[in-house]
C-alpha cells in the first residue's frame, strides 16, 4: 500500500502541475481528494490492515493528503497571480494619472466650527432639535403670542399637520429645558432656520443660526455681555468693537441686538447687526416649569441668558462676501478660495 500511496502522490503532483486554469485544477482536486477520489478510496483499505500496521499507514495517508493539499494551494495562488499579471499587462504604469482637485470645507462650516470651538472653551456643549417643529416649541413656549407677526402664514412655512419649519434655533432652548436633568444648562445649537423671505443679496429662505443658552442660579446680564464680547473678539479679532442695542424679543427681557463695527477700505466704518440676545424672560421659565411639573426651572430659582446669531452673516463679514447667495450656489470658483 505504501507504493500505492507514493504512486498516487506522484500522479497528483503531476496533474496539479499540469493544471492551467481553475477548472482543470479543480478536476485534479476531485480526482485525488474528492469523496470518491483516489486517496479516499485508498484510505478505505485501512480497515483491512493488521492492527500493528495501522498507525504507520495512517500517518502515511495524512502526509500524502497534506502534500497534495499544499500543492493545490500553491497552484491556486500561482494561477491567481498569473491572472492578475494578465489584467495589468495592458496598463502603462508610467502614464501620468488624472489630477483630482482637492476639496475643502465650505465657509459656513469653517465659521460654524470656529464659533463652536470658542464657545466650547467657555463650557458650552452642543445640543440639537428638529427642523420640523411644533408651534409650541417654536413660539408658544417662547412666550410668542398667537397674533405675533412671525407666526403669520406669510412669514413661516407651515405643514398641513400644523407643524412648521422652525423660524429660528430658539426652539432648541425649549427642547433643552424640557429634558434637562440638572443645572447649569449651558448649550449651543447650530442649525438651519427657515423663513418665507424674498431671496436677495442678504436674505435666503433657508439660513443658518447658532443659538446659545445658559441657565443657572444667579446668571447676570454682565455674564451675557462678557460672554458675547469675548466671543466676537475671539472670532473677529481683539480690537473688534461691539455694541449692545436695546431691542425686543418675546422670550428675553431685557433684550438686545448686537452690532459690530465693520471697517471696509474706502468706506466709513458702519455698525452691522450680528446677533440677538437677552436675559431669559421669567415667563419662559414659568411655562417650562409647568410643562416639566417640577421646580428645577422656577423663575424664583434660576436666571439665564440666551443668544442667537446668523452664521451666514458672520461668514459674509469674515470674508467680505457681498452676496449671501454665493453660499448656496456651489460654484467652485467661489468655494475653492476657502480650500
Ligand atoms: N431667535 C432670535 C432671532 O432669530 C434671536 C435670539 C435668540 C434673540 C436668543 C434672543 C435670544 O432673531
């Protein structure tokens, strides 16, 4: 039987060496190692051998099987690399490749990330809320009466369901206060807002805001002022002049608009509005307390400030972009300047 094994092995190796594609190689595998293959048949004779010969023969059988298996594996690899080489044969590796222009971040992304970075240093963390909002989160909870002009069909995109596209990111203030587990609350929320504005050089119907909210025991107007001065001076430079101009928002009291002084060569410097802000109106805390059914946000216990700024406007200031529409046109001649 030993000779027979040797013969099988020689024949198998010859057949494997002669195989020239996957099919002939597989035929060789079946012929020798298959269920009815030569080696399988040979091993079935084991049972007729005298007991003392069995171990040696078992070992010989195993070795033969291993040798044939290894030869099959080598041949498979060899065939594969031959096929690969064939595929590459027609390719001129010295030919220069295509030059793909590198992309870059959009100016809105750049300014948003810078803004986030500055506010993070002050301990604000990111929060978010849905862009399709309820009237409650966008208006009622923000102390905005039903007859307020912002709630008009002419100014706001409503769905048949009664929901709407949020007109500002202030709805995230409400979403955050609804579920806050502990004080302080110190969040920022960048995101899109929607208004039915005529589109022109300074208005889009989809624009970007960054909201901020800080609620704690004893938050003061001076905290608001210091935070936003620090913010704008970090963003636009230490020498940036900022002014707080009294204003009205239903959900803050007192309220301000923030202007920064813009210097454009060849023009008189002018004040330009960049944000709204104020101290959270106690009416907002009261309605939140009712909604939560606990005392965490009772207006006697906490105070807070909020702010909201237009990120598109900030990008326009930073890079002297005169038409807001450039930000949504995807014109690479414009965008590549920021890459
Ligand atoms: N939500 C206001 C707006 O869109 C801005 C604002 C935010 C004002 C927070 C005060 C506090 O105009």
